[in-house]
C-alpha cells in the first residue's frame, strides 16, 4: 500500500463507520443494530451490486470485502450519500478475512460477481475460487444458505462447477453441472452490465447448503 493510500484509508476509517479494516470478528449484531441475516459480497469492485442490494433489501445486512482502493472509496462515498444503514465494507483479501470475521454457519448468502478469471494457464493458481476456499464458504454458510457466482469466462465456470460437484454439503440449485445464462430481478454489477452490453455469454452458478 502506498503512503498516499495509507493516509486516505486512515481518513476513511476515522470518518466512516461503514469502513472496517479489521482482523477479528466484530459483533455484527451490535454493528448493524439488529440480528438481520448477513449476506456477503466478495470482490464488489465499484460496489453497484452491494449498494443496490442494500437499498432493495432493507431487512437484510450486506458486507462487502475487496482490496481495490479506488472501488472502496467510491462505495463508501455512495453508502454515505444514499444513507444506506445495512451495508459495511471490509478492506482486505477474502481468503484471509472470511475465516477471521465470521462464525460458522452465520452467512445467509454469498455473492461472487465476476471474479478475476486469470485466463493464462500459468496464472490459474491466482484464481479465487478453489476447493479450499469453497470449504471456508461452506463452513461459514448457514444451513439453507446460498452461494451465487457469475462469470463470463466459460473455462473458469466449468472449473467452478467441477469443484462444487465435489463439495458434498452443497447442491447445485439448477441441477448437477447446470448453470443459468440469464438472471432477472436482481441488481447487475458493473462488469455484468458491460458484458451484457457487449453481447458476451454469462454463466450464473447457484448453490445451496
Ligand atoms: C473483475 S472485478 C469484478 C468487480 C465486480 N464484482 C463487478 O462484477 O463489477 C473482481 C474484483 O474482485 C476483487 N478481488 C479479487 N481477488 C480478491 C480477493 N482475494 N479478496 C477480495 N477481493 C478480491 C478485485 O479487487 C476486483 O474488485
């Protein structure tokens, strides 16, 4: 992190109670002021999705994790502007933070919209969704909880479907190995809008514990 960014982040921390740079589980109930279901978005980018979800579903709570500084600043500003009370932003790497920030079986829904596909073979190891990461999500997900993933990258979608097939505590909501190619009635992320506009194929994967 550069010195410039460090100062900005300190400023954000001081001025915004919606921004969390933390390494242990806060008392989420106290923090939100209610016991509403906790939903997590991993890699929110510039935050369109979490902002819209927060507005649409006022009786649920939304936590976003990302390490993209510019996106974090944008989303924090918009949470304040729209006076959204049910969204909090966590700074950091989801792989490190999720095990520290949540108890077992406390997440209601997990959204991963357009995770970086790292298309070059030598970069595949950098992909977020791997069997070990899925295990972490399964542990934190309550019974009946759901995981929603969207990607435009076919090979990554197939790899993800394969990993999930081996996770016995989860079932594919659309049938084994099946994905949806359209989704209505749910906010669209920035990347999603971009891919739809470009006529790209999108793979929506949905799992339930
Ligand atoms: C391709 S962008 C998609 C952004 C947004 N979800 C959308 O659909 O418009 C991927 C995002 O995931 C974030 N990201 C990648 N790896 C991450 C990780 N390990 N933990 C948290 N965020 C991560 C990136 O910083 C980036 O903002």
